[in-house]
């Protein structure tokens, strides 16, 4: 009898381990691994977004010829680019986005390429549904500075061990207007995760380091938004990472599924319990 109970306890432990592993996979908290400490946290906005600049910087290099790339001129907006999954942005599911040569992403029907960054967000001076990565009067046309983008399927995401899908958009060696060839505005990227979180990273903050730029998010009707920084000198630095947390991230439809080992442990546990109960009933 003692042996039987011991086996049952072990099976229950396996089942619990499986569920615990699943919960661990759902939670994605990229703690700093490179000595970065949080300057601050911000928010929430009305919807519930918050930001944290103490997350780990983990640059995703997609700047190879095999990656998708678009070249933009001064004050230009790209065609719709597929995100590759349904992305929750202020409660609306987005499947495409447009890239502005002025350093922001347009996730709605807006067509503005506003060269004058709005500060702070929200602001009604331009179209809504935007992610300001490094929004400024930029001009990539003279040097043919590229925008690289790529979607990574679940299980292949390159940032911080994230298990779900994500899209990476990188602005490489961008310049301020009227253009040059020195990459004066820097190199920066946005990563959209399928749980609704948004990461903005700066490999190179440029010569102005945020003194005339906006980093933040804004909803479709421009009534809600959250600013990390705008028109603030030296607020942007090299190897800075800022995460905008979606308040619905934990329950988003694209939360990673149970891990393989977690599923195996869970099934073994349930099977063991079923066998034990059957034997007791038969006895």
C-alpha cells in the first residue's frame, strides 16, 4: 500500500510539474542580463500600458541581404507590411503595419508621414495608431539607409528566450534631415511580440540622443498614449532597451503553448493517476 501511494504521489508531482512549466513558459519577463538597471518605469496610460527601461538589451541583427528590406525616401510611408500574426494594440488586432521614414510605425489607416514628432503622446497633431520608435525629422533617402523587417515563428524568436512569435523592424544608419551619409540619427529597432508587448532597442542613439525625437505609443483616436521620452537631450543611449507592456499580455490569444517537457510530464501524471484510481476501483 505504501508503495502504491508513493507512486501516486510521484504521478501527481509530474502533473504539477507539467502545469508549472506551462505557466513559466507563459510568463515572459526579460530581466536585465548585461548590468543594465532600470532608470524608471512609466504609466499606466488609460488603457493600461506601462513601460520599463530596465529590461535586457539583446540586439537582433537581421541586416543581411536575405532579409526583407524596404528603402524609403524623405517623408515617405511604406506599403502595408504583414506582421505575420494578430498583434493586440490598444485592444485592436493588427495584421499589417507601415513604416515611416521618420522613425515611427503606423498600425492603422493613417497616411501621415509627419516629420514633426508629437511630444508628448497622446497628441492630435498627427494620425493615431502609431509606435514612435525614434520619431524625428529623418531622411534615409540620401544614403539609401535600409529598413529591415522579419517575422519569427513561435519557437524561433531571437530575443531573450521568448517562446512565441515576433516581428522585428530595424532602422539602420538613419540620418537626420536634410540627409547625409554618417548615420547621424542612429540605428534602432522595434520588436512586436505576439502577446502584445513592444520592445524598442537602440544600438546607436545618434548624435542628438533623443533631444528632438519621440519614443512612445498612441491609440487610434489619439485619446490615449504613453511616452517614454520626447525632446529630451541624452535620454536615449546606446544599448538601451524599453519594453511597453500590454496589460492583456498574459491572456493574449498568442500566448505560447505548453512546452514539450511540460506536456509530457503532465500527461504522465494524469495517466498515472488514472491507473491508480482504476486499480483501486477494481480492488
